[in-house]
C-alpha cells in the first residue's frame, strides 16, 4: 500500500467508518428537497432550471438540521451515547 501524503485539510478513515458516516450524516432527510424547491420558488426562480443546485441544497439542508438538533441535545446535557456509553 502506498503512503498517503500528509495534508492537514484531509483525514483518512477506514472504509467502514466512512460508509457509516455516509449513511448517517450525508443521506438526505425526507422533505428537504421540497424545502429547497420552496426556497428557490420563494426567490423567484424555477426549481426545474436548477436540478444540480437542488441536489446540493437537499444535502446541505439535511446536514444543517442534524447539526442544529445535535447542538440542541448537547445544550440540554444529553451525551451522544454512540460515542460515550451511559455511566
């Protein structure tokens, strides 16, 4: 196996960890494409003209909701039990 060059902007993950993250965090949440369509229409654009942007917005909106929900749970003192087992 060839050595990977060190670049502080990137990390290397085992494939199983990458696949887990992909499944948990980078999968679009139900309804986020509809929100993206509504946002584009609200700004006066035809969503049908922006399919690549809709794809990106669907992922970004999903991620933003997950991050916000996680922040709220942490703010209320709830630990992530996937990482820190209960005492």
